């Protein structure tokens, strides 16, 4: 169902990132079965591009993988343990939902620092500013979030990725939404660096062009409807 | 853990500061609602003095409940709540910080406004002091229970009314002992017993409500 060939890169990392594995996963929304029998593995150094038509359950699958929701059957594990109980999963996970998790009444810097602080990341002003520079939002660092455009909000929200310097797993729901070409390239650069570090990523995207620069495995959810 | 508490607490205070008028609305409601009673009941000082503690407590209760409905709604809508629950920080720490911030923004102004309101209702100075202490012990209970209700009704339509129906019964002990303390002082008794019970209620609520809130938030996010 999914390429099972061993990934040589994974073993070469000193303390490799555990594999995120979905086994025989099923998800129901109301009375409708979104998908069933989904088997998926996201290994260290690997990015998986989750594809599927609207309403197929991409976001639901990401929420299951993040441990926000409980599957109807099957399970998602991080290494050996189910994601909800896996030790250290919260510290190694970066989940960027389709909502930006920025507060309208805070400045960009304040919003980002709060997220960094609560997630136990480096929340020093310099590192937050450096992260904003990585997504070209430094000039708007002291602007209130409510004054930003959709694309700028997305950039500010994705600046969290630039705060990551250790191996981690990124779960990104439509990260390229509302981004211009420059934004897409910047995020792609962050994801590439992340994969080269031995991190892993699971993301959805509607535009194939956005993911063109990345070495990714496609996973088509349409097959499991 | 303590850094997560202060992060959430400071952020909520900052947000309230950016929306000052909105943050002051419960206190304004409190003052307006209390000042309706002399108009409705009649201005006899004797009558007012007798019912003053009850009026102040009921109005404080309603002001807390009205303001707590939006405690988690905004964070739920913009995705901050998801991030907080995924952060690996214990849910009860976040729930406690939110409740503490709610108390600082809405509960504390009620405690500060109470002496003025008491004067309006012709309360004696001993009764006033008792009222302030009882509110100081009681309003945090209201914020903690209200937070629990806000989490339970998160994402529901007409969450506000449902929250009040769910949580009001739980606040009755605080109301009884809070208003009762002032009544005791008025009739020449000691309020120590009432304060002890209020304190015990506060400890019990502080220990259990954040846990229940965290659980309710997890369910609401699924």
C-alpha cells in the first residue's frame, strides 16, 4: 500500500526520529465514513504529501496524526506508543492547522513568542525576530495581527517552522494556502532544511506546483474512500 | 509548567488591555444591575440594608457568568486553543491560567467596586468589610466554575444560556456562604465559619475545576 522499502537515511542519524505510523486507520464524520484501512508511515528524513479531493478527510487524518482526535478504528503510533500517550511527542511535534493560531489583538512578535513559549521552544526575542526574517515578515514584526493580510498571517504562522532547530515532525495543513511564490519558496526551503536535518513532515496541499521543489512521497487518500 | 501558566496568564491580560472597554463591561453590568434594585424595591434604607449582601452577590454571580462564555471561544476559533492543548503542557495548568486571568480582569474589579455599591445600599462598615472578603474568596470560585462551563459548552450554539443553566446550580454554595457571612455580621455573629467554608470551597474548586476543564476542552477539540 505504501512503499515499504527501508529508508537507509533513517538509520544513519545518531538518535533517529521515531516513525509516525498509521495502522488500519478509519475516520467517521457524523454518519459518513471518510476513509478506512489507511496505512501510512512517515519516517525520519521523509516528507509525505497527503492528497485527496475536498471532504476526503485530509484534515481529519492530520488531526488524528497530531493526537487531537481519536480514530474510529486503527491507531496512530509514534515509535511504539499511540500518539496521545507517546513520551516526547508533544515536544517533537509542530502542528500548523489551517487556522493560524495568531491573536488579532497581539503583535506578530507577541503572538509568535507566545506559541514558542507554550510549546517549549526558544522564545528569545532575537530568535523570534530571526524566524520572522526567514519568512520575510521582520518589517511587520510590531504590527497587530489584525492589520495583516491573509498571506502575511500565513507567513507569520509558518514562522514557527523557522524556530525549529532540532529533529522534529511537522504536520502542516495546507501550509501554502494564501502564500505567494516567494512565500512558497521560503517555506519549501524551511521544509528542505528540516528534512536534511532528519526531521519528517506530513502535509497537505492542493497546488502541485507548491511542492515541486521538494522530495516528497505522495499519498492519495482518494483510494481509501 | 509555571512558565506555561505565566505565558497564558500574561497573554490573556495583554489581550484584555487591548480591549479595555470589553474587559470592563462585566463591572459596568454589575454596577448598573445593583443600582436597579433601589429603583425597583424602593429606597427605604432598612429594606435595602437587609437585602444588600444578597443583591451584590447575585449581581456579581451574573456578571461573572455573562463574561465567562467567551473565555475559550476566541482561542477555539483562531486555533490557539489547539496549539495550547498540543503544546505538551498539562491541560489543567492552561485552564488554571485562563481562570486566573478571567478573575483578574472581571472578578477583581467586582471586589473593588463592592464597597462603593455597599455604600449605595447603606451597608454598615463592618458589613462592607465582610462583603469584600467574601467576594475576594468567592469570585475566584465563580471564575473557575465558569471556565469549566465555558469548556463544556465550547462550540455549541446558544452556549451562553446553556453555560448559565449548567453552572449556576454549582455556584449556589458560594452564594449562600458569601451572602451568609454578611448576614451573620449584621446580626452580631462571627463570619469566621462562613469564611472557612468559602475558603474550603475555593480550595476544592481550584483543585478539581481545572482538571474537569482540561478534560472538557480535549473532548470539545475532537
